[in-house]
C-alpha cells in the first residue's frame, strides 16, 4: 500500500509567539492594548454588578407578578400618606440595605432612618418642606395668627413691622394764624 501524504500549506507557516505590532489607530480611542484591556475589565465588572442587581430585583418581582413587597409598599403609603414625600430617600435606603426588603417592618425602619437624618433645624430652613407641610397647614396658620393677635391685644405691639409705615397720630392742621405760628415755632426748635 502506498502512503498518501498530504501537505497543508498553512501548517508549515510559523506561528508568531509575540503579539504583532498594532498601529495606534487600531485601538480606537485607547492608546495601548493595556488601556483597552483595562477598560474591558471595568466594563465587565460593571456588567456583572448590574446583572446581580437585576437578579435581586427579579427575586423581588418573580415572573412579572406583583411581589409581596410591592403590595406592602402600596399598603404602607396608603396608610402613611405623610411618608410619600420621603419615598425616594426610603428607596435609596432599602437599596443600600436589601435585608430590610424582606423584613415586615422594613418600610417603617426606612422611614425612621430617613426622618432621623432630617433635624428640625434643617427642616425649618427647607423652603420646600415649609411650603408643603407648614404654610399649607390651616391649623398652623390659625395658631400663628392667634398668637400674633393675642400679643397685640396685650398691648405688646410687635417689635418689627415690615412693609409699611404706621402713623402715631393724624397730622394736625392749624385752624388759626396763632396755631400756625405755634407749629412753626415747634418745627424750628
């Protein structure tokens, strides 16, 4: 029997052991292969982080059906209408502390933590908070007006009157020439 030998032209070519030289244009906006590899690793790390977050969210809302947590959130805000302005901050807290999502009192804890961060001094200087919760509250307005009027009725006029002038007595007009002379003399003193 004869042996048939096949020759493969590509097998005889020498495979380079080092990376071939690549022009700078071939890396795009990256200066070197190391920078490209570093950027790829960063991208892969971010993709992994987002995938894990998506998996966590899928666990909370399986198969597109409302999760018990979503129902608890809706019920919580129905029962605690005053907590609605803090919903974003509560969501951030729960995102940073996912263990509270499964906890039945997790929403209460989140609201408590958010409110602890808001000191009365900060709230008193927060114009948005004042407009939404203080100035729009009729009971607060009535109390402020009541206290103001009570102070006036006790012969304690307010220390500062803004936005106008107050007259102590009406201006007097002279009735005779003698009165005009006396007034002129008072003005000259």
